[in-house]
C-alpha cells in the first residue's frame, strides 16, 4: 500500500515538473498534476488489481486523462493541450525506447524487437485514447442539426 502512495506522490510531482518545463500558466500547474495523478492511479489499478495488460491499462488510463483534460479545459477556459501534455507524461513509454535501444545495441535482436513492439503498442494506445475521447467530445458538444431542420427552425409562424 505504501508503494502505491509513493508512486502517486511521485506522479503528482512529475506532473508539476512537466508543467513547469512546458511553461504552463501558473494557475494551471496544480490542476494538471491532478490529472496526471488520476491517470497514473487508474493505470496502477488496472495493472495490479484487475490484472489487465500494460497496453490496455495504458489505453484505459489514457481515456481518463483525455476525458479529464477536456473537462478541465471547459471548466477553466484553457486549451486542451495545456492539460494533455503533462497528463500523459507518466504514460509515455520512454523506458521502453531505452530498453529497445539497449537490447539492439547489445545484439539481442529478439528482446529488442519485443520491447520495440510493446513500446509502439503503448504509444498507439495513448494516441487511440486521445482520438477516442476527442471524437466523443466532438459528437457530444459539436453536434449539428441537419440542414433542413436548422432552416425550418428559424421560420416564424404567424
């Protein structure tokens, strides 16, 4: 239990440091760290308690991060990217790319290609989570009525 608490505190500070490094507005730094921590908490929950694989856990946590980013963007009147970039920082598979390069430089092609495929699938899961959430938000908030309904709705009856 203490391991999870330490990881969540570390995720919060990772969110703060990433927010500072991308030069976010000061009033948004703590809010983006909440998104980062929530995403990491769901990722850990999926991995350890529900025994979901790494790629699917990344996708589910990415859905939460993207959804919270859209929600916070509307709530605080900021662009969504202000919340996206620090929010996904803990899920980005940088360690997987390092291990891929390490194994390939050592000449262990099978382990290197295995790490590469896992890393690419994790990156794809993040991109798919962003795409899924953006599509749902676009459908929900930007739904336009068909042209004939819009035209007839403006007509005034005497």
